[in-house]
């Protein structure tokens, strides 16, 4: 009896194969969408993690209203949880090439390889001479190429030689920076307010009195996904530590700034007194000019530090939002396909039951249990198991046949 009802079930599949195939295809499409979309988010995360590991993408970026000196850098490097800290110079300048003039963000190249935010050299080589540079690969699509010459200028009343030792450079390579994952290159006070490309120069070419930025990597993050909770747990204490260092260093730097200003004012008093035959420079303390200068020193604004994590990088944030959107779609869209598959199965099974009421009554009269009769319809709908008989299935039906009820 058990073998008979099993044969009847598979015969039903063959006799209505088109209906059966429709259910199968709908479920296959839903499963394919679910599997495919669910794999996109993790694949994007894994790709980003590999890229960030290869380029030593920074975990934190420090900015200051007055720049950073070597003491600031040493304090950051000695902070708990810091793996490495690297200073860089940056300026915005006009880049002239042929008849074109656009705004470029000029960044120093670290002296050592494997540095934080290490460049990915796409074509050419690194600069070997002081008059050589690398440009943004994106910028090269509509601008200078390898072998061309570019000229940098400040675009303001302050000449660029206060920031750079020379202004004319030969392009020797094209590169990509992990700091710029999208086409957006940032904003500037120059020109139209939009940065059109990047220029990378040897650090020795910069003549700035202080570092512009400090890039920091956290210890213990190797092999950990940047989008995981574990990464946040590691970097959050470091961010707090860096903010503590910032408070300490800002107090010291403000005292140093006031001391320098006081020394300059004293020197001016002495020079003025000598030029005007005044024996005691302290007599000038009550003069309106020096009172105003002293007031300005007393009211000197405190410098500021900004501790920025990866999410402050627009390219990183856009990439993270893309992953979150993809994961959201992967969780919702397949539900429509599974819902359709459920409705199709329900409709098909209801119709089959209505069409086979006579057969169901006959089976009941022969002594089959409700479970044995329902098996044919369950087998029909269970797409993953319908082409093979699971182990022990014949024994189950034999146990539910009329002779064993």
C-alpha cells in the first residue's frame, strides 16, 4: 500500500508537470535572488577590507587650526592604542597645464614605503627628483599625462614659494589614494570652490612651518573587518585617548603661542625705545599701541584639534552606505518572490484538492490516514525533496497503511 501511494504521488507530478515546473521556477528565482543579493554585502566588505589592509588606510585623521609640531607628533605616537602616526603636508593650489587651469589638492608623499594611506601606483613610477610628481589617475583622464609638465601657483597674494620650494614639476606617475574612494575630491577656498584633482610631491618640497595633518592607525585591527562591532570596540578607546592628548597639547601650545607673542612684543618695545632714545622700555607699557597689542595677546584664541575617524571620509561613508543599502534590499526583495511562491503553491494545492475529492474519499475508505493522504500534496509542494525518496520513507508509509493503522 505504501508503494502504491508513493507511485501515485509521482504520477501526479508527471501528469501536471507544467504546473509543477511553474512552482519550481518561482521558488528557484526567489532563492537565486536571496542568495545573490545576500552575498553582495559581504563581498563588498571583504573587498574593502583587503584594499584598506594593502594601503594601510588610516583609522584617524587629526587636524589642527595651527598645524602640528614634532612634540605633537610624539605625543600622538605615545598614546595608548596607537600603532603608527604619520605627519603629512597638504595645500590647495592652482594647477596649470597647457591652456587649462584648475584647483588641485597637493599632498606630501611619505619617505618610507608601506606608509599610512599608501598610494596605489597605477602607471609610471614614484618621484626620484625634487622636480617630479605623481598626479591623480582621475585627473589624468582630462589633463596632464606622464611626461608632461605642470605649474603650481597659489592664486592668492601670498606666493606659493612660502609653501613649496619650487613650482614646476614633471609628471612621472599616476596613482590612486585610499583617501579618495569616489570621484569627489573635496572643496576649497580657491577658484570655484571645487578641487579637480590631486598632486603628490616629495615631503622635502614643502616649506611649511608645521605639519598640516597627522594620520593614525590603531593597534590590533589587522584582520578585523572595518565594518564590524569588534573594530568599533578597538578604535573607540583610541579616539578617546587621542581627544585627551589633544586637550593636553592644546593647553601647552596656547601657552607657547602667548609666550612667543610676548617675546615679539618685548623685542618691539626694546627696538622702539632704542630708536626714540627712551632709556626704559617699560615706560611704553602704558602707551595705547602697546596696550592694544597686550590685549590682543591676552585674548589670543585657543587653537583647536579635530580627531576624525574613517566615517568622516566621504568616500568611505558612501561605500559604507552602499553596503547597508544592499543588505537592506537583500533582506526585503526576496520576500516578494517567496510570497509569490507561497501563493502559487497555496492556489495549486487548493485546486488539486478540489479536483481530487473523489480520490481522497476512496483513499479514506481504503483505510489510509490523513497524514498518508496529505503526503502526496506535501511532496508536490516540497520542491527540494520531490525527485528523490528520503531514507525510511517507504517504512513510514508501510506503517501508515491500512494493515498497520
